[in-house]
């Protein structure tokens, strides 16, 4: 989907979004230049920060609401400074931080007739999953399959993340969407 130059730009943009705050005390408004029309199109992404392989922040959007380059800037900043699971990233931590940007395809509604049918349609390591029931919802990127390769365990954990009972995925009324990502 993205050229090597675009991938490098995406990585640099996520890095700049965080480093700009350390240098200027304010979020990056918008980059000075953008080398590609692809990045001006509406897009959704998640930015994941890790230190020594451990999660340090992950924030994103599942639905495109703005140009992709702005989503990258916004989510990189939010992952570093607004992920409620972690204190704001320190400059010392930033020096050790790895940044991964996951650009999402448009989520598609998954239709299934039973919990068994639901399990059969899921594609580990390919599909990211969004679940919604009532006011509760959550998503896991496809990368989460690496830590939770069992489909039932994956879905139970996702339900708990959404504030639902762990076996809620087996009951009726669950809205499920799937998407794929390009990791940069």
C-alpha cells in the first residue's frame, strides 16, 4: 500500500510529533511538507510505543475522520502523553522508545449465525477486531494475536477490555467488525 519513501515519512512524522513536544512544549500542528497524496486522504491509524518490547502507549482511531498524516500526528502525541494506562512519556524513555504505526483498512461488519460461525470466520494475525454491545466497545489490532493466539482467549480478553463479561462474545447482540493493518 505504501512506498518505502511513504513508510519512512510516516515513521518520521510519528517521531516528530513526539519530539516536537519535548523541544517546544506544544503538540505539532502539522508537518512542513508531505511527499504523498496517499497521506492527504482520510485514514485511520494506531500508534504503538514500546520500550524493550513492553507496551508503553497505544492510541488510535478505527474510522477515518481526517487526513492520514493528521491522524498520525495526533495519535503519536496521544500515545506518548495521553494513554491513561501510563504516565506521560519522559524524555529519557523517549530515547529508548520504538514507534509502530498501524494504518487500518476500513472496518467491515462481520455477519455470523452462531459463536462457532464467528470463531470460524476470524483470521488470527490478519484481522483486527472491534466488538460493540450497548455502550461498550473495544478493539484489538491484529498484532495482539501474537500474545493471544487462541481465538476464544482473544475474544474473552477483548470483551473484558470492553467492560463486558469474558464470555459475552458467545451471546446474541454483539456487533463485530474486522479490519486489517499495514504496519509501518
